[in-house]
C-alpha cells in the first residue's frame, strides 16, 4: 500500500512525552500514513511528497479515544429508574426492589446471541461516531456460566465484524444473582472462579469485580486475583464507588492494572496508588447518572503524578452514555481537570492502562487511528457538550465514520 498524506488539518493535537505527557499542537498540519500506521506528522508545508492526498476540510485532528471502562453488552434499558430516582430512591433502594443490575441481568439472559450482537454493533457504531476507536468491554449482566460466555462470544463476533478494537474483561463478579441470594461465597466458588479459565479461552484479557457493601468483599477480590494470575489475565476493580472501603489500597496490593470509580477514595488510597503501578480510572458520568454529588479527587491524583484515565462506564443504569467528549466536558466542570489533562486521560493514559503501547498519540509508528472535529481549537472538544462534534473517524487509515455536515454551516465557535 502506498502512503497517503492527510491535509486540511486546521490543528492537530496529540499527547507527547516530556517527563509527563503534555499536549502539543501543530497548526495547518499534515499527517502521513502507510499500511495503517502513522509515518510522519508536522506542518503541512514540510510534508514529504506523496502522490495520494486526502483533504479533511480544516477541522481539529486528535488521536482516537480509548474508552477503558464500558459495560457494552446487555439487553434492554432502565429508563423506568429515572422516576424512581426523582422520587428519592437510591442505587441500593432500586436494587432492593428488583431493579438495577438484576433487572438488566433478567433481560440479558433472555436475549439471544444474535440479538446481543445487534445491540453491541449499534452501540459500537455510535462509539465510532463520537470518536472512540478502542474500547474495553465488560461482561457482568449474565452472572451464570452460560450467559457470561455468550457475552464473551458476542464480543469476539463484534471484534471480527467492527473496526473498533475491543478488549474484553470478565466481570461475573458484578453482583450476586437472585438464585444465589444470601450465598455470595457459593456464587464465587461455583460460578465466578470456575468461569475464569473459559473466559480466558474466549478472549477475555482481564477480570473485574464490584467491591462494595452488599456486593463483593476484599477477600473475594484476593481469590479472584489469584485465579486471574493463574490464567494470565489482568485485574481491574470497581472500588470505592459508594463509600471508602479501602478499595484503592486493595487494588494496589493486588497489583491491579486499574482501580476504577474511586469517588470516595481519600488521601491514603491515593498514596497507595502513587506507590504502585495501579492506575486510576475515573467515571464522572456515573456520578452524574446516579444523581450524586461526590466526584473523585482527580486533582489530588494528578498532583501526585498518577496517570489518570477518564472513561464512560457505559451501562444502562448509572452511566448511559457512549460519548467520551461528554465525559471530558464533565471532568473539566466537576473535577478541576484541564482540557489537556482530559485529552491525555482519554488517549495515551487510557491505552497504557490496557497495555496498548501502539495507540493514544499521533507519532510515527503509532496506529493511524484518528478523529476529525468540527472546531478550530482542540480544547473545544472538552468545552461543547450534548451534541455531536466528531465529523470523521479513521481507523488504521480507513474512514469508518463520516458525519453529514452542510459546508455552509459555520462550526459552533465560528462566525460565518
Ligand atoms: O460501574 N458499579 C457497578 N456497576 C456499574 C453500574 C451498573 C448498573 O447499574 O447496571 C457501574 O457504575
Ligand atoms: Fe463500571
């Protein structure tokens, strides 16, 4: 395949490493790609000669987003919970009434593999349309061997059919299913742990557990970590979401790749992360989605030098959004993160949390996964929210999403 030079780039913004990761911009840029890989980035005027050029129309170019925490596969929706929350019911009260995770489990168990594949394929296209090119995808709405394995099979089919890179995680320890009510230990022994080996065989790269009062406990996570290690799988943990249960320190102790949520993690937990390789994955849309006030202390984490990751936590209950730019907008308003920090958190830090060194920046040798935005300044991507701004998504040099835009229309921050 011959090289292609992308031009018509008003501004290209990418993380670059100078000690820590910083955002660098190039105005009127050129981006040369070959065989799905970036070969050259710089001012268009300095670009090497190529026969083949593609004009991107003048927007902002960013590396594709890596959404490092999603629950992509499930059936049904939970819109009925909005009125329950309006009436004052919280996560625990809704769950106690048969709603919440268990409701989605009922719908998911009843869905066929084909129905689930259609659902995730549609969601994957919406992710691409919002600039996501790689996604971690969890199971966790099956909660029995058969359905958990069906969800992994669905992810394998999605990976084969969609240009989106999917990185599956086995989350049978998301909740205790009704048939094991009051028998958490038995569920762990009979379903979660025996499921680790088949999950690895079906393509899971990591395991996860919801460590929380009424869900799973620290010792359960220790058992799961052991099983994961035995099968060569990584560990990611949902911790400190609804209270500070020492979950960040637990994740650090177990050598988890990531500690996710962390809304209630205090200075001790942050210190534990700082002296480990476990990275914080923050999910502000789930705080908004549950109508809560307490966001993770991103500022303290960044100030301790932690490589903070931002992700959607896409799921039908707490966080029904597929949009990474929406999460960036939220992070800049609720967690005192700058647009630069939000961009690093959704690209290179997110990729590294998944062990992917070949993406998250636009530099020679990286995958040519990039996106084009209808704006003139990269910081606008974290500024506007509630409407789609991504005009094109490119994966390994191939355009996989192209938005219809009237060329007469000014961009949102432009005067015609
Ligand atoms: O990450 N915390 C546990 N799991 C999800 C919520 C899932 C649901 O409500 O269906 C989360 O927020
Ligand atoms: Fe989650």
